[in-house]
């Protein structure tokens, strides 16, 4: 990043911070703050161990130093400005979740698609937090990180003093680590004509079950719908590729899954005894097997588990981006949201804070982006783009700023 580009970004960030009304986080006086300044670039130097007893002091510091990145601690301390963690006097911490495309399986490479993918994972995590853990919407703050994902802050007295080990147990539950799927699948012996136990009958937890039970049920339905979408020959090939499922049983099993009542039976937790011996087919599928065509058979943790960057959630002294600050790598606003407002939120429209004054840039390589309601398909070399796009391209280090027109 050349000096002209750094100067351009510093000036734009300063304009923003002089105009925006910065809000203070809860228990602000007990939080540690950290900053990365444009003055230190290209090095990534964190200036931390700072505290601000009053909001006005924080605002003055940001407007004077004009940082590229602003962070505050998830924790609350007795002495947040102390130079060592031991001296700070830890009192407790918010429960933080960080969903970043860099840490998510199968995230798309396209930036807009990546953001949509992470949003879907954020909704999945919020379902765990509200339904399984019982946190209220009022105790949860969702924040667009300004980069590749979302942060979730849970501020509930029940989690404030949890240690790293206890927070790791929360992550284990979300990800299904150590989950015994068999707990949600019941097997009983059916009685024959003369009261003799003749066969095993499989049932899964009903759709209305709490916690992971409903997810196992949902995953089983997804499996059935996927198999029904294939032609018979392909479906039999997929099913018979699983160890323990022969071609003959695979064919009978696929035919049974085409029944009109199968989805309703799974939802109700009814018997899945589709034909004599069908339990011998269900059992190899229940634990979740991903074949080469991408079909999740039975239960899949990949589809149902919650995602988070584990080191962030378990670190009780972590720094997290300050809502309403700007992300130095994109120029997008770190945007606080409510759960109800997340669905309609479009980061490449709603987190854009700069205007459309034309700016001349020089791109290092071809680059395409949809932003601010416009599409940009830019070639390597000079180009003229709106200011908000220039800030984004410069922050991403894909372009240098030549000057404003």
C-alpha cells in the first residue's frame, strides 16, 4: 500500500469518525481497548491495554488517532489499562461467537456469495442460542464484522463468569462434538403373530423434539428428499455404496422412501419399519455418510451443527471489533444488528458509509464486485470508481489510489 493510498484511507476514515455518533458498549469503563493505526502500516501493530472511563474520552481518542481497526475486550476488568493480564483483575466476559468465512467449511470464494453463506450459518447458530440455550433476543447482539462474517455477543448473567473450559463445552454442544446420535434413535422389537419378537423397529426423535433431537429428525428428512430426487438407478447406486447395504435391499429401501407418508412418519417419530429387515439398512445410514455425489445419508453433523471460531469463543480475554467502527481491510462499517433485522441486512449496501464521488485507482489485477447497488467488473490498471468502492479496493489491497477527480 503506497503512501498516497494510506493517506486517502486515513482521510476518509477521519471524515467518518468526525460525523458518526459512537456508542459505548455495556460496562465500558471496565473494558480494555486495542487499536491498529494507519501510521503503523504496513505493519500490523496492536496498541492495547488502553481504557476509557467515559465515552467522550473514547471518541476523542478515535477522532485524533484515526485507527484502521478498533477493538474492545469481551471481558470486564477491575483495572483494564494494567500492562499485564494478571494485573487487570478479570471479573467476567461476554460469550462471543465469531463466524468468519475463513473458518467455515465449503465457504464460496466470491465475496457476495461468501457473505450470504456466513449469514445462513449465523442464523443456524442463533437457533442454538435462542432455542437450545434459552437466551433472549434482548441478551444477544449480532454484529456484521465489516469483513467476512458476523460476531455474536451474548450478554447474560448466566454466562458472564464462565471459564474457558466451560465455554469449550458450549462449542462442543454447538458442533455436535462427542454427540451420540443413537440417543435420538430408538430401536424396539416388534411382536409377531404369536407374541414372539420378530424384528427391530427404528424410530427417530419427532420434529418437535428439543435440542439435537429436532436436528436429527430434520437431517433424516433431508436425506429422504435427496434420495427421492434421484432416478431409481442412481439412488440404488448411492445407497448400495454404503457398507452393509446390499443392492437388493437398496432397491427395496428406495422404493419404500417414495411412499407418500414417509416424510410425515419421520416428523411424527413413527415407526420406520418400511419392510421386513429395513432396520439393517437404516442403521448404516443413521450416523451420516457423505458419498462422492454430495448426498448426506442419514444424520449429518456438517448440515446441522453450529459454527464458530473456537479460540474466540473459549478465550475469556479476547478483543473483538468495536461496533460502529470501520474495518480497515474493507472500509465497511462494523454494523450492530438485532436478530430480527439480520435477514434484510445487506452488507454491501447497508454497511457502506462513503459517498460516490469519483476516485481514480489502479488495480493490481482484474476484480469484480457488486457494491452500493452497482456492479463493477474492473480490469487490471487504471479505473475510475465511486469513493466507497475505492476505499473497499484499497482496503483489500487490490488497488492503489491515484487521485480524486
